[in-house]
C-alpha cells in the first residue's frame, strides 16, 4: 500500500474536540479499508497567505493538521465527502513517491555509499589554484580623492 499525507485545514472557530471527531471519523474509515495511520501532527493555528472565502465569511487563519497513512490507491477517491464538511477550509491528499518500506527497505543496499562519492575535504579549504586575492588590492592609489 502506498504512503499518503492528508492535510486538513480547519476553521479557527471550530473547537479542538470537533476537529478530533473529524480525524477519528477519518481514522475509522482508514481502518475499514485495511489501512494504517503512521503519524498525526498538529501544526496549530497558521496564518494564511490569502483569505479563504466560505459561507460564514473570509478566513485568514486556520488549524493545520497532517495525517500520514498507508491506504489502498483507491482510498483518496473515497474522501470526497470532506468537500461537504463545513468545519474544513481546505483538505489535500499527497502521495509519497519512490518510498520504499517493508522488507524491501531492509534488503535494499541501493544508495548506501552515496556519501562516499563526496570528498572528505572542506568546502572552504584553499587550493593552490585559488591563489591569494589580496595581491590585486594594491591599486588603491588610483582612486584617491582630490
């Protein structure tokens, strides 16, 4: 099953209990589809870049939550009922691409030596080719003020 993030932006006027009920209802639906919730994060109240217009006015703040889940690929289509949810300003489903999990992640040696491709030298080490830039600063007398 692929990994998805569900971002929920709720109105600030909605109580936290109501948001938790919404998340719990979504979680029950995930479990009914044999999915797994891997993480739930709340980012608290966030300022929006522009006002989102709803029937009860324009909203410039919202409660942002992220739910990470492993669900069948057909599951995001079942979330269309969130469009009618009046407690939400916006919702979004994002699929994680190129995610390896399970036994494939344990047995996968691909990319284990990626850091060895880079030299152990410092980015700021001077080389002989760089030279000394202070030699060119001797022409200060050309710019004398009268």
